[in-house]
C-alpha cells in the first residue's frame, strides 16, 4: 500500500539563504509544496561549488530539488508587496478549498496528454503524478482545456455524482486558480533550468494572465 506523505497539502514559502535551503528540500521531500523565492539575480547558492559540466551549481540543485520557484526583489517596496500579495492570495485560496479528499492524481491534465487511438482514450505522461485533491486535476483539466463554465461544472457534477452547489463551485474555482499559479511557477523554474528549446518566458506570461483571470473569476464567487 502506498503511503501518503505526511506533509501533503501544506504550502511553504522558502526565503532561506544557503544555510537553510536544505530544510525546505526536506519539507518538499515529505510532501509539502515548497515555493523557493529568489531575487532577480538568483540565490547566492547558485554560485557555490561543486559545479556540473554545464556550469550549474550542484550545491544549489541538491538543496532546492522538489521545489517550485518564484522571483521577487525583496530589496524593493514593490518586491516585498509582491511577496505579501502572493502569500495572501495563496492563503485565501487554500482556506476556500478547505479540507480535501486525498486521491492519486495525474497533476498535469493538459490536452496533449490525452491520446485517442480510435478505440480507447489514453492518459499519458505521469511524471508529476502523486497524491492530491481531485479538485486540482478537475480544475487543471477545465482550465488547460479552456472549458466554458457550464462544461467545467458538468465535469464536477460527473465526478462527484451530484449537482454542483455554491460551496463546491467556490472550492473548484479556488483550486483552478491555484493550479494555474502552480503551472506559472513551474514555468518560471523551467526558464532558469530547462535546456529544452521552448519559449518558457511566453508560457509563464500566458499562465500568469490565465491565473489572474481565474483569480478574478473566483473573487466574483467569493468577494468577502
């Protein structure tokens, strides 16, 4: 039987310097969603040896694997305000989602991961699979596929086997925004680390735009 990691469902914002980065790595390994906040020029630990042949710091890579990334200049008023805004919005979304049922999720339900061979439908690319709330996959599926509201609601109703009430509607909207925020941060990390020939900067900008739209839609349902 697969064991659910003890910190699954927790979110941690990691502001540590090189002396404390390993603590965040350990929290991530135990299931927490750890967001590593770096200044625009990168964390100091990116310049610490030993280095890989590519020139990247193995010191940094080891201590920051399993984390998401976000860039903020905390030396400026705008950067500090951005961090406080990120924390406030993440806390609000988490509170709205509330207690969750933990299931085995795919966690990357892009349209490109569905293959129809004419006889059956295949779901591929389970690289990010793990225990999560079903709302994460349902919200991600609706957002990534750009479902209209009525179709997104139909997916919720089919999964939960009941009509969608206002509480479930708000929870799903909050998780949809959260899933887009995760995708945005994943793309930010890829901008720095990936060697794939892909315009991650444009992908980050697109997902950030979609996150802002999803968050605005969520606020319309839960304006308090």
